[in-house]
């Protein structure tokens, strides 16, 4: 096998941190954010360089990285510009499933794990291809909420929106972009069939179901796994099965 110099990687993107460990880069990952929580047994002991929006630049520099992974949505432009003076910064922009598969292959190539990344991308692609398509009246509309006080929804031009489509749902706020603040009046006007309360970034719990159910009496309100809707690395291996099970529970 060819010999490659060992990378020293700082990852500022939780889903890509998990991807790096999946690809076998346990020793190569030297820094990550406080939101990089998977896999739990691998992130323990790694240097935490702040949050995704407030990276401690001097600490990153002290780790002498050879590669920094960032993302347009997760990280700030100011942090990325400062980090460029330390090491090469690879910035990803993932809004669709094809984007995610390209990203996985790109990162694999950067860290000398091209073959492993290609296998992973093909496995993820095949799992989504096997999802039964949903059309017409069976395509339920969903208001996907990511925050509370104020309520914020995932609208169009987001990875979550793409995942809703892949899962066979229709975004009730597809006429808006990114993550708009929505009021109870907006929710009533959208009249979604379903309201999904994401487990992240706001930690919605059972106690929040009633307040949304009171707001939209005709909607079915569900807690959903936010990581399987929004993490675009190796965790996508489990998303298609989760979506299929969720859809079956909701539609029979």
C-alpha cells in the first residue's frame, strides 16, 4: 500500500467529524467542536476548540493542523477567514442528498480514504433509492420545527427540506427559505398534516407536544430524530430506514 503523511485534522462540523471517525481517522482528528458528540467513545479526549459559531482560533493554531474542515452553514465567514492563515480549510456546502454524497467522496479523497468513502456513499445512495416513492394525496405536508421561543421552521433551500422530500413528505413552508420564524398564526395558515419537533438544535420533548397540538388541532405532532434529518455524513446510513419506519407509522 502507498504511504501517506499523517494528517492532523480539526473538524468544525459535527456530522463530518463523525464521518472522519467512520473512515478510520481516529488519531488524525486532533480538534473538534463541543457539538461534535458522535461517536461518543472516539470524541472523548479530543481538544475542543469552541462551538461551531465561535471557534477559538488560537487553540486551533496550537494544534498545528494540516487540514481544517468547515461548512458554509455551520461556521462563520470571519472564523473561516482567520483559520485560512493556519492551514488549508476545506469548506463544504450541503443542501441535498447528492451534495452529501459528493462531500463524502471529497473528504475521503482529502484524507486518503477514497475507497472507503466511495463504498459509504454507494451504500447511502442505495438505501435512499430503495425508499418507496410517495405521490399525490399520500404525500403529507410537514411543518418541521427546529426552535422554540420563537418557533423556527426548516423551509426550502435547506438539507432538512431535501430530507423531507426524500422521506416522502411535503414541506408546509416550502414557499419560504432557510429557517424563518413562524408564529402560531403562520402554523394555522399553513395547515400542515404533521408537525415534526426536532430533537436538535432545540431539544424538543414530550412536554412540548401539547402546546403545538393546541395550536393546530388537525395536525399530528411528533418528536423526530433531528440528527437523521440534518446530519449529512455517515449517519445518513441510518436515515432511509428511519424515514421508512416513520412514514409507515404515520400513514400505515
